[in-house]
């Protein structure tokens, strides 16, 4: 899922968890964060301008973890994914409506 915004917009954690990856992701992801939550749920945040947490950090729901950017993309955006047991799931099924 791509969420457009402005460079520097805050990116917040969708829930409590532990950062299991923070750094340059695979081609096309740019600066990437992956957070592990309960129930084998992973949240993935791509294209960040700045990462504000490190691998191994504990994060809380709503905590600012990154700043939106365009790393690995052609415009400022958040590349957001949810995965359960390694399989992608539609974020709209678990996130509150905007």
C-alpha cells in the first residue's frame, strides 16, 4: 500500500512491538523499518527519509519511528505492508479507517 504525503511527515508504529530491521532495504524499498508485533504480525515501512529507531528497539503504538521520504521512490510516500506468518495481508482489514 502506498500512502502519499510530504517529505518529513511523521511515520508512527501501528502497535507495540520490536524493530527487527532498520536500514537500507532491498532495491525499491529505500530506508526500511520492519516491526514485529504479537501474533506473528510484521509491519513494514519503506521509503523513509529518516529512521528514528534502531534494530532491537521496543516501540509503542503511535510512537514516531520515521519520517516520510522518497528513498527508493519517485516521490514522498510511505510504502506500508502487513505480513502475518510471512504472508502479505491487506492493511485495510486491520487498520482503523482514515
